[in-house]
């Protein structure tokens, strides 16, 4: 049995989209769509304690989880690692157990360590649910869900004929991994990945994908382009020659986007490096769904919190 489910098959943690059954994934997307259309139960989590336990910086993810929990009537506690006892040496597990002892049932956790959220979930008490808000380079399941919801709204529920291109630093991207898990589960027919060789993973992440370094060729006829943030620290590691070279080879401009299908849409998980991986006229243009992704993030996170804690 997956650690995400209890012995009765009920979802108790959301740690990854890898291996999540198609029925469970679709149920979350359907509920998120219903919430986006106005069917939220504003008292579904009334009196339930939810803590956003972030050991890494965040803007969109943290705030949308807070917004989601508040809209469901939860009591929200916001944990700030910079001003907490972690600066005195307290472990993440001790932090979790102490807050859990205060009667908090739900934890939204972001951590720099691969597998850190799953380890905390394994140590959590009965009735406590953990939701992975991004761990290392492993997974960011709610980002994957909100990306799929955004694609489904734009392109329909049948992913079989969908041609999707993911561009950028896939090697270090937990977003890319969650998107790829979800796209495969939903049966996307044509998944393309484009990045410099230095930014491609060497594990089995890209199984079943068409991989290339030729961005212009990869764009031909695609229905959706999912851009990834260039993590600037990769320049210090020598994985990217310069920002200018990266933009020349892998930056999405309006001229480049013209190679895609006429109705192609553009997504980006944020934060964006404008003028590096994406130009402003594309990010703010008519094909951009970037702000819709942000809006859908609240609905998706409400659906997941409701499923885990409702």
C-alpha cells in the first residue's frame, strides 16, 4: 500500500503524483474545477488546524495554500523558518511533532531535501496529514495538478492527442517531474523535452519523452509550451555558459512561439526570469495562461486540503 493511502484506500497524504492512480488524480482535478466554478464549502475545514511549514522561501505556493485553507474555514498557522527554533538547531521532525502536539492536523511542507516530506509523513501521528509543497528536486504535486487543470481547461479532458513541450532546467526541477508524472497518467500522446544536455536528468525521468536540444524544432506544432525557471545558481556550477547564450538558445520569444500550433498556450510555474527563459511579450501575451495557473492553484489546493482533512 502506498504511504499516501490508508488501509481503506483513502488518501491521507499527498507526497507525489508518481504512482497516483488515474482515478484519484481525476477526482482531485474534477473537484478543483467545481471549486473554481464556485462550489466551495466554506466550512469544510472549520476548526481544523493547518500549518504551512516552509523551510524554503516561497510566494505563490505559500500564499495560495494559506488562501485555500482560509477559504475552507481552517485555522491557519504560518511557520517562518528564519524566525523559528530551527535557527537554534531544532530538527524538522521536532518542529512537526511540537506543532502537532498543539492539535494541528494538516501540514503543508516545503523542504530542500529530497524525500524530506515523505519522511515526516512516516513519523506523523494518526489523523495527521502532510501535503508536499515541494521537496528538493523530487516532487511538487499540487503544481503538477494545477498545471493539468489549466491545460484541461484550455485543451479539453482528452490528453491523448495533446502535444506538450517542457523547456529548461528539467534536471533540477521538481515541477517538471510532477508534470511528467501527471501527463503520463493522463495519457498525453506526445511529450517533448528541450534543454541543454547539462540540464537534463540522467535517471529515468524522461522515459517515453522525445528529447532534443533544438528548441525551434521542438516547438513545431505543439499545443502547449511549459517553460521552466533557469535556476541562476546553475551558472555558478558551469552548467550554463551565460544568460545571453541561454536566452538565445532556449528563451521563448513571440517569434519562436509562432512555430507552435496557432492555438498553443504557454505556462510557467514562476518565478519568472523575464528576458532569460521567457520574454515579457509572451509572458503577458494572449497565449499566456500563467496567471490562470496562479488562480487555479487556490482551487487545486482547496480540493487537496478538503480531500485530506475534510
